[in-house]
């Protein structure tokens, strides 16, 4: 895909994410009902309104590029497998955090090409943070309408590790992982965060590693995946390979989001069941 095309889309995608964030905040500031989807995850009117806005605006921008959103009607793999380029959207990532009113939820929009993200925007409405990455153009962060700053994952070469952890998922396996970190490196710090922000914290050098030892779907990670790649880090599976998208099953394998450098994090998974 042409890099100039990606850059031409970027500002519009950021605007769409901001506008979706405003709709979400309108609901967030008031009382709202919470439904439960078939997989047990929560759903609110904010998820639905954000989905409708994002999808309608993406169709205006690129009417010939299909969209896969968490709140879409189910699209068969037979159909999806024919897609070379498509939008992958989580209109409200971190609905549990939204319901708890922690502020740690995001709007995620990614452009996928050949089953990998090439453009991604992660917008955090409450904090007014916007992270984005574009293939071969780096990773960036903007607070409100302030200056745009390029971000870089930091290298890790051992010693006290800063571990970014989920607030809601995989706590038993996380404890096993932290035990392994302590045995290997002697000490660690833990920073808890919700939604795709965990990957973004590693991308901007605040954390060294985010071990995801619980279920996620492709729309949870794609937009942050290109951000961390462009920042110099990566997301790897327990087998050391990158995450592949547009699979028959859209659930991700367990993974590690890691910063820059060549430190081998995989031995810290020893003894942990990494099968979803």
C-alpha cells in the first residue's frame, strides 16, 4: 500500500476517533444501561453510537474498503479471507473500564493490509491522548490539540523491569510471570492500565513489557500494534512470532508487548500455560 495514501487518511482518522470520543463522553457523563453480550462482555449505548459514527465516516472516506468492527454483524471468514485491505475497529475498547468510570478506555481504528496493520489510531477520550502510528512514518502522541511528539520504546537490558498489567484479566498467570521476572531480574515495578493504552505505554517508553496472558480479539490490538512497531518495539506470541490478523478465529494468542532492544523475554514465560 502506498505510504502517501496512508498519510492522506491519517488526519481524517484522527478526527473520526476524536468525534467518536465526544459521543462516548456524552454517555459517560450520564447514567447508562449495561447489557451483556453472548460472550459475557459488557455492551453500552456508547459502544453502539461510536460504532455507527466510525463506520459511517469510514464508508464516506473509503467506500470500497470493508470494515470489521467489534459491534459489526458477524462476517464469515469465507468473506473476510478475500479482503486484502480493510478497516479494523474497536469503537470502545475497555468497556469494563468505561462502566467503572476509570477513564482508561479508548477508540481504536486500524487500517489493515495483507493481514498486518499499516495505520493505527488509539484515542483516549477522558485523558485527551491520541496515539498513532503509520508504516514507515513512526509513532506519535498528542495531548489535546497540543504539539505532536514522536514516541520511542525504550531498550531493556536487564535489571528492574517496569511491567504494564491489565486491571481485569489473567491475574493468576500474571502473578506467575511476575515471579519469573523477580527470579530472573531481582525486582520489578507494576503499572496497571486498561484497554489498548497498555501497549501504548510500552510504545512511549513508560513500560518495558506488557504480558497479555488473557483473551483479546484482533480489534483490541491492531491499532496499538502498528504504534508499538513504529516506536521500535513489537508484539510477539509465546513462540516468538508476530501476531497475524484476519484469522478464521479472531481471538489473539497470548502475547508479550515489549520495548526496543534484543532482550529475550520468552524464558520468563516458563511454566506458564500460554494456550488461550
